């Protein structure tokens, strides 16, 4: 510490002694004695008026011999940082001191990379260098696993509807088997869940498309030929893969097959090299949908009863739960309308388009798909669906919504019934109350706020069959879903009516 009046300055000891020597505060005669490795004196001692110095250097990867010398005072310039006393990190370690023989110490080069080749890394740098790549590797690994799982799920979904070895198809499907033979084998096999997967692929990949017979939001419907028989091919676009898979999955539910539910034949994904087509193959019905049929033809009282009873039978089987190891879950359609019901050659109905259906697992009391509150066609939506008061956790709520839609379908059928030479033109439900493409709000205002329903003509009371149909409709249209008829109750009522009217089904 140097004091100059009130000023006190802290300096390192060796700098302070050098300054004192340079400033004449140390007498010149008071010479320092130092060890000397480069002196001619046999005693290896030198004297100086400056400082003792010891140094060692790192050259060509090896530590050189230590050097000890005396430094004269005139060489200790500048006084703050005498150049002879400076060290170079990793290359040179120098020590200057100002007491006798103070340079006898052994010096070592500080560990680290020599200066000029890069600075040595501390703990933080080492952790960063090690942890950074490890973290990046783990992140890439997690992303890779997620991508793999996503593709694996999609692959498994397709495999469930695919064939593992199409080269073996000929071993299982005889050349003389017709479509009717396959369906008969299916109906007597006991599973009721659909054709074996290898048969599905064989059928789908040997179908010859003939003509387009319909279009929808999912894609197109074609008439195809397979071994002399007609089939319907519903072709989904690749972006509708989820809908395709869902509908195929529902159709292959155990014990679902029923004469009044569209007969499912096969599902397959066909890649033509440019894009992927998703096929759903089913029975072909030349009359098309009930909507098309009623637009073209009026029906007799017998025809009306057959259509209504068969539609109720199909819906009752869909809704019904069959318990047991080979049982069937309850299924709600959620988009029942005349365009989703087909008319068979014998004048009965087959319910189709199960892409929006949900299944009820009674053991866990859960619905197997996350339901959207507003699913289906707006014109046919039940009041509780329109105003979003439907209980999504209660499966019976979905069945009640189906019944409301069935009542509207019955109104469409009954209007076209030719009784006593009288029948009305075909119209959609609420045709006189809402536009051709109504919004949710427009339907909600009519159905929920005004509580209006399609008109039931008074002249229907003159005919028992139309009177019963009118009564069934009203009981399907209650605002309270729980008060509506069940599909089974409707089926029984129409069965009794068919007996009274001597209708042969």
C-alpha cells in the first residue's frame, strides 16, 4: 500500500517493490540475491538492483527446464506491467519477486489448451457441450417415436381392412363362387360380422365399375359388376379416410347383418399410383334411395306399410343390444333420412350410411366415439340436437333423436300414399316453413321456438293405415325425447297394422 497524503492505493507486492525500486525508494546498494541458472558463477547466484525471476515454458507439447535469472531495474519498464514478468496462458509461466532467492520456487504451466489453440472450458461450458447434443438427440428420438406411432396406427387401421398375402386368395375363394354364395356362407357362419378380409380384397379388386349413380360429401357411388352380379361401390376421397374406416368398422360389427340394413360386402384401399381410393362395397339396389323412389313413384297402402315396417325393423335391430360373447352393441344412426335409406327390389327398406353412427358399450356404459353435438342433416335434427340440450353421455338420447328423424321419413312416405286415388306430390319435411338449405338457426326457430311439425292432413283419418301412420308420427315428434316411441314399439304397431291390412311381407 502506498500513501500519498490522504490517497491510499492497493498494489500487488511485486508491482509495489518494482515501483519502489524504480522510484529510488530502495537503495541501489541493497542488491537482491537471486538463484541463477544462466550465470557463469559456480555458485549459481546473481545480484541485481531490480527483481528475481523464475519461468518455465511449454514448447512442442513438452514442459521445458525452468529458468531462473536476475532482472536489472532498467528492464522493469513499464513499472505497472514489466514485460519480463508477464505470463502467457498455457505457454509460459513467469514469476518476478523482490526478496533474496525468492525465485527458487518450482513453476508449472497451468492446465488447459495452449493459448492460440483455444481457451480452456469451465464446468458450465463442459455441461453445455455434453448436455446440448444429448438433449437434441432425445428430442429427435421422441419426435421419431411419435411419428412412428402415428404411421403405425394408420397402418394397423388399414391392415384390419386389408389382406396380408393376396397371393393366397385363390386358396380360399373358389372360382365358381357367386356373390349370393358368399353372402349365404356368411349368414350361416354364425359370426355375422362380414366377409373374411382376404375375400373382401379379392372381391374389391376384381370389381369392374360400370356407371356413377350418386354423389355425396364423402365422394361418389358407382354401380359395379362382380361375377355377373351388381354391387354398389362407395368411393371415398383420401381425405375422408376416417369416415371410410368408421363406416366399414360399424358395418363389420358382430351380429349387425340384417335384411333391413344395407348388406356390407367389402372394404379396400386401392392405390393407382397417383392417389389412393377408399372403397366400400355393398349390395346394389336398383331403386336407389327412398328419396329417389318417392320422387318417382307413389305407393299403395300396402307399399307404404312395407316401407315403414321394414325401416322400423332395421332401426330396431340397429338400436338393439344383444348380450353374450357373440353379442352386438347398441348402435345409433345419427343421420337417418330418406336419402340414407335404400329401397330393395321387393319394396322393403334397407338402412344405409352408417359413417356417423355410434356404438354403446354396455359393460363400461360408454359411447365409442367422441360425439359432436350437431351431427347429421339439419332438416332432420331433433329439437334437443338443434338447441344443444341433448345428453351426450346417455346413449338413449341418440336413439330418441333417430326416432324423431324416422317420424319425418314416415311423413314423406305417407304423403305419397295413393288412397282412393288421392296422393300428394313429394316434398321434404318442413318444405313450407324453411328454405331448401336451412341453417341451424332457421330450423331451431321452427322446431324448438315455434314447436311446429309437418302438417298431417285431416283426410288421413278416413283410412286406418294413414290414421295409424299419423298417430305414430306425432308420437315420434314429441319435444321431450324420452316421451317418444321406441323403434321396437313402432315395429310392433306396424306389424299389427300389416296383419289388419293383410299385407304380405
